């Protein structure tokens, strides 16, 4: 299956634009906004791309020369310092030769660009309805894509390509053409209290998340400190903490991982057994 859904031949989809899933989603979203333009609404536009299959309309594939798209430097590495249950399962670069990997990467770029155009259609529809200046807009996703980093595809791990997702917010008070990047940590659980805050509603006291609205409006710095993830699908507990430059991954009864992302952004040097990092490791483990 992996040898087809990642499109190693860089072939376009055999559908018209208006038959594509995301095109249809945007059409229905714009219709929904039109029907609810006179009152408050919450719209979750569940766009699919760049999820596999990595096929898009032909003009998007034509935008990218596969030979010019680099393959991740870690695509063909082989490691034993992480749980083999998910490493062996999602390490798929061995399925392809170099040309096929270039084609797959170009296909991914084509799918991302297709998605970008669909988001543009949605925002144009919002503007055409006169709602752009009175709507909180959030772009994010539920997971990343390894895209052959460390030879892996999909997700299901705590590498940055898998767990670190986009989070772009436009508030009604945002000035056109101006953007601020915050370096603090946030989680998707922060979105619910952010929506409550924007709507002037008191968030339930039991929520773990924190409103990001003050940071989005430039009224306060983004939350800092630590961020956490957890995952259990492989049959054993896995938990991650990120704080400052450090990322610690605890995998029950399996190899654990420790990275300094400032010095090693590609996460190639597992420092879990480094005597110099013992204090950091023990602190993050606690």
C-alpha cells in the first residue's frame, strides 16, 4: 500500500477540480456561512489534503520539478535507539529508489499547494459574505507527516515532523499584512478556551487548556513552559515533554529518547545515555 499512496510516479488525480473532496467541502462551507451570516456560527472545515493519497489536479503536479525537490538527509538512516514497533512499521523509504522518492516529495508539494488554494477559496468566500472582519480564523491540523524524515512516513511518533503542527490564527483585530510569530508552547487543547474567550463566554473551569487570544491579539506573550503529548496505540505507554530546547520521550519497556532541538533540530542524536545529560533526563522524567 505504501508503494502507491505516496505516489512515487507523481501522477495527477483522474478527477475534475469540482469532483475533488476538498473542493466540495469548501463549496458546502461557503453555503453554510451564507445561511448563517446573520448570527453567530462555528464552522469546522475538515479539509483532507495533503493526506494520502498524494494525488492532486495535474496543474499542481506541473508546478514542481521532482529533481529539484530534496530528499530528507535522514531518509536512509537506520537506527535502533527508538521503539521498533513504530519505527519498523512506518520506516518505508526502503520501498523506493531515489527517483521515486523525488517524485513522492514533489507529489506532496503539489498536494500542499492544492490545499493552500482551497483555503484561499474559503477565505475569499468569507470575505465576499462580508464576514472576514468579524470572524476568528484558525488553521491547524491533528498531526504532521514524516515525509521520509528518518526514512519514515505518516505519524504515530513524537518527532517534530509528526507532532509539531501548524497553528495560524487571525483575529478580527488582526491588522492586514501583519503577523507575529510566538515561540512559546501551545497545544490543541488551548483552542476551546480560546474560542470561548473570543466569544465572551466563560470557559468551563475543568478545561486544561489556556486561551491563546491575548497572545494572538498582541496583548501578552505566548504561554511558555512545557508542552506534553501522549500515545498508546502501539501497546505500550509513550509520553513526551518539550521544554526549552529539550525533548524527552518516555516509552514504557522500550528505548527512550532525549534531544536538544537547538543543537540537533533534525533529531539525529539521541542523548538518553549521555552522562552529561543525566540531570536533564531525570528532571524531565519526573
